[in-house]
C-alpha cells in the first residue's frame, strides 16, 4: 500500500470512529444534577456552571436536568429521593453531593447497581466516592478548607473561635467546622462548633440572634466562622448587635458581593472559596463525557479549593463575581 493510500485509509478510519462517536452522542445521554435550593446564592453559582456545561452537552446530543431541593429541613432524605427520581427518569449519569451519607448512600448505590455512572461533587470526598463506586469526586476537601480557615485566624491573632453550623448533621458542614477546630488548635488557639437548628439556614434574623447571644455569653470569643455566605451576612449583623465590631474577627466559607465589600472595607477578614462554578461545570461536563464517550479522568479527586480571599486579592475576585462565576 502506498503512503497516499495508507493516509487515506487512516483518515477513513478516523472519520468512521468520529461518526460512531457522534452517533453514540446523538442517542442523547441524559445527565441529572442534584443541587440545593433555587434561592441559595451558592448553588446559583453552581447552577451557572451546570448551565454553561449544558451548552456543550446539548451540542453533542445530550441533555442536562438540574433537580433542586425545595428546603434544607430534611436535606439528606430529600437528596436521596432526587437521586431516585433521576433513576426513574432514565438517567445516563447522576451528579450529586453526598451531604448526609446515611440518608443518601442507599439511593446512590441503587444508581450504581443499575449501571448509572455517579459523580459526587461538592460534598462527600474521594473516600466516599470510592466506597460507593462513583467515578470521581469534584469539589473542595472540606476538612482541609476548614483547617486553612482556622490556621488563617490563628495566624492573625484569634485565640477563641466559634464555627457556626446552620445545618448540623450535613457531612460537609461538620467537616468544615471540624477542620476549623483543628486549624485553630494547630495554631495554638481554641475553637468549638455552635450548632443551630436546620431551620435557621436562610433565616438571617435567627442566625444573627444566635451569634449575638453567643458573644454576649462569652466575651472571650474573638473569632466567628460561618459555613455559608448567607450566614456570614447574618454574622456581621450579630457581631454588630453584640457591640463586638472590631474585636471579633469574621471569616467564612463562600462569598457574595456583600462579603467581598466587607473584606474590601476591612469589616470581614476573609472568605474561603471552593470555586462552586467549577464544581458545577466540571461535574456536568466530565460526567457527560464519561457517559457518552467513555472518557476517564485519572485525577481523583478533582479539587476546586480551598482558596483564601482577603484584602490581598479581593478586587480580582470581584471581577469574577460580576460574571456569576465566583
């Protein structure tokens, strides 16, 4: 066979493979992503990542459905039910946070047993992904993120810190607070968790009142860490109401424009960013590529954080926030 004929044959083989791949994609891999409440600003950023990845999915013949929780009152059981909904609707891939393993694992195992690829994202970690048979974990290591926050506070003079948990029992938030406690301990300080009723999540008045009461009860507290951006806004009010502005250092997980403004003005020390846009974008695109094309990513887990946002990089972060990606 001449070189020209060999090249032509190779091109024909490549074209055939491409046609086969296109045909497989055209069958329409259906991806379902389980996420938080529609009015949760953190999950609004994740959903933007999901939606942006969905553009590429649709161009390749697939579809993406975003299944949102209605409340956080029964977060684990409700997430498990959404996984079952995805199974019943013929999912070819499911991305889900493993917030409460004892309530979600059964549903996730059912999906895996049915031959449906599962991607853990946002919560769960690589060990849980391996245990359940999920293809990967995409997100932040919550313990490491908490430790980073605790260490930062200790290095900046805090000695007695409270980690405010508005969804106690959620695995990712428990790991965050445990990490803060360890980070503070390693830095020579002390920290403890302040668990609030799950109904406090999204209720800024209740969170502010609880933080105010904690500060008035123990004037030695000189640092507050919150587990969500909404709670950070409430914490700032609680600190002010307790007359502790300037004395109590405020930090927290995730961010919004108000938080970044506080950091820029010196009213909040830092935020811990886990880059939720990337969590939604990568969980959707990597899962679809695996389900439709059989691709494998050797990096496991795929970590999207943590990163500390403080006065040194807040302006650059604001630029990303304006695009809905931070």
